[in-house]
C-alpha cells in the first residue's frame, strides 16, 4: 500500500463515519417528527376546551354581576 492509498482509505473511513452520524440524526429526527400530528390534534382540542372555559367564565361573571346588583338593591330597600 502506498502512502496515497493509506491517505485515501483514512479519508473514506472518515466520510463513512460522518455519513453514519448524519443517518442516525435523520432517523432520530424522523421519530420525533412522527409524533407531531398527534400533538397538533391535542393542541387543537385544548384550544377548543380553553375557549369553552373562557365562555363559561364570562357567563358566570355576568351572572355574578347581576346577582350583586340585585343584592345591593335589596339591601337598599331594607335599609
């Protein structure tokens, strides 16, 4: 084996190890990305739930204000 052949073999081995690292990263990324559709569905469901909760809190707040006014008027009539 000549000096050039040894150098070429070292370079090829280095390129192979780098390619293997890239393939491992790609496989890992693919596994992580495969979970995204499920996460998107969960987030959409959570958004709907939060909107429902906000609406319910708004209704309760309005009812509470009406009750407060009624109680205040009743207290004024009693006093």
